[in-house]
C-alpha cells in the first residue's frame, strides 16, 4: 500500500501482508519491495479492476515458497 504527499512524492509504503512500514527517504523506498500494479481483463471476474499492492522482501520470499513451480530468476549485471 502506498501513500503520496500532495505534491505526488512517495511518502509511505506498507506491506499488504504483514503491515510492515518500509523505509522511504525523499520519495525513494530504501529497502526491498515487490510492487504490483495489475489491470484485470476480459476473462476474469475482475474485468476492469486495477489492483495495486506491495510486499516487503520477507513476505515476498514466503509467497514464493508456496509456488509449486519456482519463479524464473536471472542475474542482472547492470543497474540503472
């Protein structure tokens, strides 16, 4: 869950699973966060809805641990 200041700057990020408030400094998240912005489409029961949520790194790892098929992971050597 994200909250923004009136000027549009990111103010707060809270994990939607555990409720942990992540560190945000000057509008930048300063720790690992997995953010989802998903627009559902025609063949779902949520057609037309857009869901936004965030997971801290610990909750992300816990969710990944429930997968029957592991996520594909690749190394990134260049950071922007």
